[in-house]
C-alpha cells in the first residue's frame, strides 16, 4: 500500500479511491468517493456511503 495515504489526510472536494479494512483484509473500492461535511459519498451514484475507510489515493479517470 505504498501509494496509499492515511485517511486522516484525505482532501475534501476531490475524487478519491478509498480502501476499507474488512474481515482481516484491505479492499480498494471500485468507484470514486468524495468527502463532504457529513462523511463520504459515492460520486457515481451520488449517495452517502456509510464507510470507515482507512486509506486513500487520487482517483484515476481511467479506473471508471
């Protein structure tokens, strides 16, 4: 996870790829997310995401 950054450093108003820790493993989400005032949003679906991400990296447009 060398290119991943701690979630505490995630910028607001930027499309990011998030990583979550679930059942003993890290998983990268396959959709872009954005931090807003109340938490995280799935940018593609424009809906809140009740996640507790651990890491982030910039979303690359070609990932869509």
